[in-house]
């Protein structure tokens, strides 16, 4: 848990870093400044890659609705970390329609691009899937 937290915090700190460009009397200072400007543009474009959180159960369903709700509360309470989340995988878990509400909250609170849910027992009904789709449309 401490290793993951340290990794996430270092990614957040890297994202906040700014690159300075040297200037001389309002004009760029020759080759070094042009290289610095190119480097600054490259660093600005190179945001940290989105994180993938894989909670899939290998053989037994150990991740359920309660655990999902607790995770979402923690992520939403830490917006800098939630902002890094790109994919969430929850295959082979015991999620049900009760997880649709917290998952919808996570979809609205983060730039989540992909949500992988399959082979859950009991699984999401059409109502749960529609709740997730509505949250994705709002986000």
C-alpha cells in the first residue's frame, strides 16, 4: 500500500513540475533557448500515462460491492490521484447493481477512459449498466 501511494504521489509531483525557458531582454537566447523551448514543449506534451487499476479476481470473487464503495470514497477524496486513473478492471468479482452507484460516482470524478466488468457473480443487471452509461454521458 505504501509503495503504490508513493508511486501515485511521485506521478502527481512530476505532473506539477514546470519547465523554465531562458529569455534575454524579451528575445530568445540563441541555440540554447531554442533547444529549451523545444524541450519545454515536449515536457508539456508528455503527461504521465494514465494508471490502470486491475482488481480482477484470479479464481474466486474476493472484491465486492462494499470494497468498491470504500475504494471510490478514497479515490474521490483524493482528486489528484483520481485524476490519474485511466482504466479500471473488475473481472471475476462479486460486484452487483449495488456497485453501480459508486462506479458511476468514480466515472464522474475521474477521467476514466475504460471500465472493464465481466464474469461477475451476481453481476450487473441492465439497470446497473444503464446507470454506468448515464454517468459516462454526464462526464
